[in-house]
């Protein structure tokens, strides 16, 4: 049940493109034709499915405060979380290279369809974003992390497929000249995003509390957290 | 300009308008839109990118002859990631609340396409001083769009600028609220950022017909 919930939540409610704007660059650049969009989308799912669980392991056993306790008692106080950016991006870059080599060796046909997109993916924000959100949302188990990687990949795939199909059709419409190309794509993506907001109530049955869009609740959580942190800081001051 | 030659000055001014990284080159949209609901966050994001791109461009430009071209992407990523860690730690130390608002989007500066794009397109082929100017110019072009979007979203969405109410008090009905004006909460939703950028592109291309795509 937990898996199912995370799966639908990552695809629809917290869609990478419409809710948090990840991978927008390649989303805009590679969405002119459906065929190429499918190729890139598939590559994103593939790489996310590999890197998110890997980075989860890194986070659990290296980076989190106290994660080094398996090395012995003297390492319990270490907090390496400030290194997470560089560790995550290094994992992603090396994994992308590795995947490219392996795929080229064992499946030339898959390599031909994914090939040109793989190097692009190392610098796709959706991939690093997947790992960073996995860390921020404190996903609990390895299988959930894998699930999160795959389902957010599918969400991204859906988004680029939809916009590519729309852009193929929009060529026959009479768009005002200055809006042609980039401008209208931005506005359509915005409208699709508004559409995706309606998935917000999907997992809560639409009751008022949970029906709020993901970002709004996220902002509230952040507010609550900062308040807590403030209180904590004040308390420690008084103790001093 | 006595300090800069005409060509150097062009490196800075071009990205501000006719070669803007966001609206023309379509780079760096990823981390830009999600944080523009408040002007303050937009400003900080702009400054962070200015710092990372200015210094990163110089570093890559200095190393451009010793980086093997096969692993240059990884080298570039490591340089950016180190700079971003500095930004992140500084924000956490001196502006903790703001760093909570920006959350993972500070980390996403690493994969901000503007940075990789400028490294690839400019810093790998030009000297440090020129690369520095190019970095500053492009980051400023990025910041300008962020500030415009942030200005409209915060003003229309919550009636404030930098958190200071400028349109009056919505609860006590002062200022423009006394004549029935209401905040448009929709402007704070993520999709509206895209629509505002779309409108900016519309305005820019109507004024400069040479930019129109066919």
C-alpha cells in the first residue's frame, strides 16, 4: 500500500515537471518530436531507477548524521551531509558513463535508441533532483527509493510525451508570431501544470486538509520546521 | 567605459536582453521557476548563480588546457559542485530560513544548464578575464528574469515586495483593498511562473522581431 501510494504520488501529485520544474531544459529542447521525446523519457526512467537507490545507500551509510556508526563508535558523531551534492553528482556522472558503456556492449539496438541522450542526462536536473528530493523526503527503505526513482521517471516521461504530442499538433495552429515556439510551449506547460494540480486530492479523497497542492503544504512544513528550529535555538541559548 | 573595451562590454550587456539565457538560449529554467514566488528568494538565487558562474567560468578557463576532453563533464561537475557547497553552507550559516525556503534548489544550481552551457560554449575556449565577464553577464541576465517573475508573482499573489506590504492590509481593508481589490493566490502556484515567463517572452519578441521563431 505504501508502495502504491508513493508510486501514484510521484507520478501525478509531485510530478517532476509540473510541480517542481525539474529537467525543464531538456524538456523544452527535446520535445519537438514524439519519437525523440520517447527516447529521452525512457533514458530518464532508466537512469533514475539506478541512481536514486544508489544515492540512497550513500546517504544512509555515509552522509547522514551518524551514518558512519557501522565503522565503530568513534565515528558516531560525524555528519558528512554537506558532501551530499558532490557525492550525488559524482555517482550520477560515473553511473551514466558506466551505463553507456554496458548498454553499448550488450544491446546495440537499445544503445542506438538511448545512446545520444545518455550524456545529456548527466546534467539533467531531474536526475540530481530525484536524489536530492529522495534525501529531503527521508524515504525509508531501499525498495521505496527504487520505487521513487522509477515512478518519478515515469511522471517525467508522461510530461514530455504529452508536450511533444501537443507541439506536433500546434504547428498547424495560428499562434501569434512572437509567441511561436518557446513562448507558447511555456504557456501550455503552465496550463498543463494547472491541470495536474487537480490530482492533489487524489490520495486523500479530496478532504480540505490534504487537498492542498504539494508545494503549499511543503511551504507550510518548511515554516513549521523553521519555527521549531528557532525554538530549539532559543532553548539552547537559555540553557547556556 | 574606460575600464572595458567595447567588445568586453558587449559580453556583459548581450545576455541581459537579446541573448538572454532564459528567454532566448532556453537554459537554466530548471531551478529558476520554483523559487520565484517571493522576490527575496529570487534575489538570493540570482546572487548565488552570479557567484557560482563568475568563479566557475574563471576556474574552468584557467584549467581549459589541462582538462582531458573525455572527462571534462565530470571535471566541470566537480568544480560547480564545490562552489555550490560553499554557497549552501554560507546560506545555512547566515540565512537559515531562506535556505529552508530554497531547499533542494540550491543543490540544483549544479545541474543548472546555464552553468554547464557557458562552461562548454565559452570558458573552454576563452581566457579567464573574458570568461569572467561572460559569466557575470549571463548570470545577471538570469537574475533579471528571476527578479521580474518574482516581482509580479509576489506583488499580485500576496500584495507584498520583499515581504513588505505595499498594497495595504488585506484583513483591515486599507490601501487598494478598500476599493475591493483581492490578492490572486493563484500567482503563488508553480504553474503561474511558467505562464509569466511565457508572457515575458511574448513581450520581448514583439519588441524585437528578429527573435521570432518560425
